[in-house]
């Protein structure tokens, strides 16, 4: 039998190994939740904005209506508009003033490339519509500016119609780092992003399917 003192010496490294392994497993899960190998490996509209991504997350869900029934919910996303269909209460604890719509608003449907999409009340918190194909693709990005932040970012929403009348909604986040420390910031943010994105995917699905 192994002496107790030798056993105790093994416990700490074993526990650390388990924590690290679980961390890697969770990271792998949250960066590819719901996506098929083809969705993970394939290029999506908007990928060209960031040639070499330091981090990429691709999350997907099946929605049981045609793409044209899903698109209006994407077109009206944003603070001051239809919200983000996630945990409004948590977002508002951070002062984001998000209120997710439960109906389609015709006045918010006319979007075009270059339009701002706000994530918070301040004008500096906006993304920009970088690419748009109605009923198929909406790509948001950090607006180009003379004084870029520590990372670049794109957020793509791609609708893929299926022969059975369902639609795959594939959402991809891509980051590139301009500062060495930005990697640590993004990795931390991605944990919260996963939780909110999961709720958003289900929120869009329930609205498009009429289950709100």
C-alpha cells in the first residue's frame, strides 16, 4: 500500500491536471457549440475581414422555419432596436439598457452596409454592418478608425436553408489581437459570450418559430 504522505504528494498535481483538462474541454465545447464539422471548418461570409484570427468561435442551431422567417429578427438586432434576445436582466445590470423585442418591427428592417448597430447606450459602443445579404447574411464588425483598439472583431450571422424547410443559423465570432495582452482579455470575455450567445440562439429560434 502507498504511504499516506506519498499519496498526498500526488493529490495536488492530479487535481491540477484535472482542472486544466476540464478547462480545455470546456473551451473546446464553448467555441464550437452546436456546430457540425463542416460548419466549423468552412469559410463564412465576413471571414475575409480578419485574415488571421487569434480566436474563432462558431455556434449553430437549427430553426424549424424558412430563412425568410428568421431574417427579420436578425435585421432588427441592437440596443435602441430589437435587443439581442439574450439575458436582458444580466445585460441591464451592466447598464446596457437592452430590451429584446417579442415582435417584428417594420421600422427597424431597413438596414444597410455602414449602418451602426449599438450594444450599449454610448455612441462609442457601436459595431458596423460590414456585409449584408438579406435573408442570408449579416456581418457586424468594429468600425475602422484611425485609433484602433487592442483587437479587431467580426460577428457573422449566416442563415443556411435546408431542403426540409428548416434553417441553420450559424454565428461566428472572430478576433485578431493588436496588443499582446488582448488575448487574455478576449479569452475571459468569451466565457461570458458563450453563456449569452447560447441564450441568444435559443431566443432567436423561439421567436422565429412563434413560441415567445
